[in-house]
C-alpha cells in the first residue's frame, strides 16, 4: 500500500491556530462505518450517541513542557531541543535537536541562562540525541566542571516548568495564552510530548453527563512520544517503523472494560493513543489484559481491531500514522470522503480543531 493513497489537500485557513473559548463548543462529525451516512453535530451531542453501559476509555497522560531553547556552551550557537523519551529516572533524555548538524556528541548545552545544562552523550539511529542533564554548569571553554553530579529529579522538573514550553505542533504558529488548553481536564500522569487531542474537547460537566447517562468512564495511559507524530518517510506503508511509547493499563480499568465486553456493551476509545494502547493489550476475544511496557504497534489498513467498537478522534494530517489508523478502523475511502465533506463544511482541523465520532 502506497502512502500517497492517504494524501489530501487542506486549505491552510482550516488549520485551527488556537482553541475555541470553550472546550466543548467544537463541532462533531458522526461517521457510521456500516452506513453511507454522516451527521453534523456539536461535541456535547456525543452524550446522545451513548447507551447505558458503554465504556469510554481515556488516556490520562499529561504533557510536559518538553521544548527547550538554549545555546551551545562553546560558541554560543542557538539550539532547539524537543525531549521525546525519558531514560534513567528522567535526567537522561532522547531528544530531537535543531540544527542537528551542529550538535555533536560531547557538546554541552545551556538552557535558561544556565538554569539547566546538559551534555550530548550519544546519537540515536534515527538522528536524535541522548542528553544527560547535570547540576554543574560547564565552563566557558565547553569543558565539564570537576565531579559533576546528577540533578535531583524534582529540581529538574521544577526547572523544566520554568523554562520549557509546551511542544506545540509546527503547524500551530501562535502559542496559546493559556498553555493548560493543550492539556485534557483529566490529565494526571506526566510524560507526553504531545497532547492526546481528542480529549481536549471534554469538560468536567460533560464527563458528569456521560456518567449520568449510564456511560462508564475509565482511564489508561500512553505517553505520547515520537511514535505518534513521527512522519512516514517510506513510500510503502508496511516498511514504516513506529517509535516505542510507554503504556500502562491498570487492573481495575481492564476489569471494567472486560465486563463491558462480556455484557455486549461498546468500548469507545477517546483518541488514537487510547485505541493504540487498548489494541496493544487486546486478546483475540476482544478482552484486554492489564500491564505496562512499551508499544511499537503500527495500525494501518488491513489491521483487524479487537478491543474497540467506537472512536472519538480529531481530523489528522495527510500521510500520517493517525490518518492510517482511522482509515484502518472506518475504511480509507469513507475517511477521505468524510474529510472532503469536513473541508466543504469548513470544519477546523488538527490539534485545536473539531472532532469525529466513528461508530
């Protein structure tokens, strides 16, 4: 299958540059997989499509301010760093750097006028860097101070909160006045470098309405990393390799999901990251097992879903792994037709854009 089969043209003005004033005021396109029918609603109407006992599964990951701007200690050249994967207790990180050609192994980097310093200790096979953060500021020559020690984890996170920025996608040109709008209201466990954007539409009030309707709400975890937003560079889709991302499904969440499955209730994933996590731990029966680890599951057309019956999602970039996943769930032709209708109806696209409910 050729990646060009998943391309489409989006007028640039339809890329949402900022969130709506209220989270749940976005539009909602409802797509039925078994019918040739679309419905145009607003996000609070989601409640009307639920039946008592339906299980909505959410990803409770929390975005960290993973984008850092700094300088090389020796020479002062500007650098941009995006932390993508935590290693060794959070003080050693896999990262993307720009300009990569100037940031070699052995380079010392300074961020926030020395509030954080790091040494590039390794180059990854994908062109990234491994950066080890320290609490001793390198000398102006670029040499390391004697006897450096590692930062405390709490000190590192506090410093990151002060000088790091939310890692917004490159198509968003305006940094939000309220960075919390790039977090879900139920975000709890830090570790993502991008938001699970389907969840941005939910409010505490809407979650309460879902429960009052008889819907069940459970939380699992997948820390969004390079795997979710890494572009597909292979022409043949099956040759693309997903970057591993950390997941965790608790025992109580698995029990609720499996009980719902046995009772014939629908399991509805809120977001592609949630769907990927559930499919990672799904058994052939459709039930899921609890556990944690790393997943490099790549879902594209031809994949047979086991764990989910519905999906809440946003509108995704052309040629992306996320567009491939929703195409695997609903069919490439139906998804691309739905996207053309969304363009015609002037829906807002991507992270801060409108939503789809696929049933």
